[in-house]
C-alpha cells in the first residue's frame, strides 16, 4: 500500500504574508487583509470624523475655528469620563443605565457638602466618588449574588439615584457654585501652557516608536517577523505631526483645556490597565467566555465587582467635572441625553455590545464624534430633536458595523 500524503492546510493569507513579507508593502497588504477580516480598528471613527468636519464646516465655518474646538474639548471631558467607565461594563457584555443619574447625584453631593454644609471641596469630591464606589458595589452584588440582570439592577438604580438627587437638593433644586473656585476654573477656564501641550504631544509618537522597536526586537528573537522599521517611523512621524498641528491650532485660540488633559490621562491609564495588567486580561477573558475564564482560574466575581465599581466611580467623577463646567448643581444635572451619549460614545468608538472586545480609546474617539455632532447642530441652530435622531442613527450604524465585523471575523476564522 503506497503512502498517502495529506496536503497541508493552506495558511491564512494574512498569516502567510506576516511570515513571508515584512516589507512596507507587506504591512500595507496585511492591514487591508485585517480590514477585510473584520478588524476595522479606528477606521470607521476616523472616516466619520472627516465626514462630520467637512459637512459642518461647509455649512458653518465657525465649526473649525480654534476657540470652538476648545469648547468642544471642554464638553468632551465631562461625558467622556463617564463613557470610559461604560467601556468596562460593556466589555463584560453588561450595561449600566444609571451613569447619568450617578453623575447628577455626585454633582448634587458636591454642591450640598461644599456650599450648603461649608466643608472643604476635597471632602465633597471624595464623598461623591465614595458614593459612586458604593453604588457600583451594590450593582455587582445584585448581579453576582442574586442573579439580577444588570439591565434591571441599573434601571432600578437610575430611578433610585435620581430620587436621592432630588431629595438632597431640596425644594430650591439648584445650588450655584462659587465662580472663583478652583473647580469652576478647572471646568471653564484653565488651559495648558503652549510649551507643555506641545511637549505632551511628542509623547505618543515616542511611545509608538520605541515601543514598536522593543516589540520588533522580541519578535525577531522569537523567530517571528516584525513591523518594518520604515513603517514604524512613518507611523511615529505622522502621529507626531498630526498632534503637533492640532495643539498649534488649538493654541491659536485659548489652548488645550486641562480638563481634557485629565480625561486623556485617564484614557491612557485605563488602556494600560486593560492591555498590560492581569486585571485587564481577565476582563477580556470574562467578557469573551465567562465559564472558560472561571475554569482557567480567574476570579470572575471579583472582575464583575471591579468593573461595576469603576464604572460608577467614573460616572461620579464625570458629575463632579460637569458641576465645575456648569458652575452649579441642579436637578437637571445628569438627565437628558447624558446616558445616551455616554453609552453611544463607547459603542461608536469601537467597544462591542457583545462583550470581550473594546478599548479605552473607544471612549475618547466616540465622545469626540458625539460632541462634534452636537456642537455642529447647535451652531446651525437646529432643534435638539434632530440631534437625538442623528445621534441615534450614528449609534445604530456603529452597532451594525460591529455586528458585520463580528460575522466577518467568525467567517474568516472558520475559513
């Protein structure tokens, strides 16, 4: 009987190119293959921002003026911090519908404790953040111990927290914060010195360059191909040039807001935690397959507690920043479209509603899209009803893109 040799399974085209072609052309081809396979990255958001900028600037040139963009960044920070917490629970395939009410309650706590009771501002902020941690702990307990769906638990929390907000504000319903206070100045006025903003804008490019070189060195030592040095240099130079231009343009107006800098700092810290720590890897694992994560030794219950507590705490911090931005604590704080915008920003930025996929950058990219739409429609003096409809349409498109990308990745994986 003659030997029968089975033909080896053909390599996936992307894997084959990674192994055999580490040139610049090969890297471009690999990027195209990843997009076809459903790994879209920030491509949809980038395209969306370009379209939004072109449309609104053509309808009203004020949209792209430096000072208008500075105001847009101030507004991005408050809801963006809330959206950053939403990313954590979405990556577990769960949801928190009470983040808007939590931010409003935190805003009310700051006003009552600081202005009405006369306690120091740090004490008021600390109490607001502690309240967020406690409420997140309650949600996690209801989910992990009693099996209550997060949708139901946080919906009940939305109503209860809103009631607490109205109760502590009392019949007046509003507390004005001292305009000369550091919190209000931080939320409305303070911007970075030009030299500092330009210096900070150099850091991402350097991280891309030296981080890429280190990764390439380790991959070559393991016998794997690595990203070409030419492509690495192009990425670092393009990123640095884009950020330097953005900072220069913003400095033609008021400059880069410190509050937006705080938001970006939180995004960077969260992204590091998600990608470089055991907690972050566990979060991805639980979101991808809870039972498999449990069998691999991950404390699933602890991951849920950390995600819900972090989400509510960041929502409280967003409420504190919103109080500084508005110079008041009122019954309207946290209501309206805060919930919608926070959740939509995370999804539009690329975090999957199905769990196991997302990043901290999703909050940053998504909230810029949301606030750009809101700002552009305001400049056009259009009604809020149209803003809701357009934001809803953008959110629907983002979910459709995510669903199609998942199907493409599944099909590509089976192939």
